[in-house]
C-alpha cells in the first residue's frame, strides 16, 4: 500500500492504529525477529549537501552512503562541524540533499512534496534534539499530545482524546515523568525536558527515532539515564534509533558507530 505517498493512514509492522490506545511497553519484543533485523529501513545514497554563505559555498557532505537496518541502534559520530546534524536532518526530511537520495522502507523520500514529508515525520519518524524543542507555554502532557492533534485535526482528536491522553500519560510514565504531567518546560530540569521530548517523539509509534545530541546539554549522570531509556526502547520494542553524538562514551552504547569525516562515512 502506498501509505505515505498517497497520504493514507499508515499500516506498518510496528504501528497498530493512528488513534488506537495501543501501547506495548515494556517488554513486548514480539516483533523483534531475526528477519526484521536484516531489513534496511533507512538509507542514504551518494548524498551531497553544501550551504551557501554569502558568496561562499560551504561543502559539508560530499557523497554519504549509509544504511540502517530495522531494529538497529546506530550512532553517528564526528567532530563538531563534520555534518552530523546535517545528515540527520536529511534522513528526517527536514532538509533536502543537493545530490543523492534518501530511502525509507525501500522508497525514495527526499523528493516528496512537502505535505507528504510532513506526514512522514508526523507518523513514521520521531525526533529529539539537544535543546528539547518543547513548546514553552504547554505542559509536559500537552507537549506530548501535540503530534496527535496535528495528525488528527480538531474533530477526530476531540473524539479520541481520552485514548490519546491515556497513551500520553503511559508514555510519560515509561520515561519516568508521571509526577510532572502539568509542569511547563521552564519548571522541568534538562533531563526531565528530554524525557518529555522522548515521550512526544513516541506518541505516533514511529518506525525510527532520530536523535541529535540527545545528551549534549545534560550532565553525565542524567545523560546516562536518557541513554538507558533509549537502549530500553531499542531492546524491548525493536525501535530503530539513529543518534548523533560527539561523545565517544555515549556513542559506544549503540550497536554500531558510523564516523563522518571530510564529508564522507569513514571505513570502520
Ligand atoms: N544553515 C546553515 N547555513 C550555513 N552553514 C551551515 C548551516 N548549517 C550548518 N552549516 C555548516 O555546515 C557544517 C556542518 O554543520 P553540522 O551539520 O551542524 O555539523 P555537526 O552537527 O557535525 O556539528 C558546519 O561548518 C556548519 O557551520
Ligand atoms: Mg550538530
């Protein structure tokens, strides 16, 4: 079925229903089979990207080839300025490559129309960032609910609001934030804000979590707690994770490390 090309509601291996209260936390590893581990979920093929700065062109990615299998936890490492965030944004269709292609579930996604890319990000990709990107005026719970409101529109959201709320509360409990549902971001610590951002990223039961320096603004103990959550999501739910970090100790907790240097993936 042409789920994201045709903007139809998705029916995937991990996801049950957009509106459903389906929650499989924790310990449901039923989909974690050897065959799904082998399948390429997300890939970059000859990806090139430069930025224009006045008269200057700053080349960043010079031909990146990279594959991530379903169920894998991969970290992308490299020096500051090596293009890690750029690559993650391209994988997540937040930006488009100058050359090359990005594929998701075997289909090209870098050239989709904006509305299809928005849908793809809303339904298939969860994203978290170094500075959390929570909406400051909303509570932790409301921040987690926002993607569902966007996905459903006001009428359907209102009809399904109890199920969504239950699921959001369950996710906040999963990340250890059930005692902070009504708190606004400014009333939360960095680690708590990242927990809320993780719950928000999971509300649509994404196929892949893209994380840009998720521990970059946290002390090492709090960073470890966030890594523990990510490792558990990967191990228990077979959630595919692509995590950018410049921290070697954090990177080493993934299944595989991909190193970016001089615009390309370096041989392991
Ligand atoms: N929007 C932009 N405009 C111009 N230059 C940019 C832009 N975004 C990133 N860059 C430049 O591209 C290079 C790679 O940036 P980035 O992908 O953020 O690296 P990393 O995440 O590895 O630190 C850097 O030199 C940065 O200054
Ligand atoms: Mg970066």
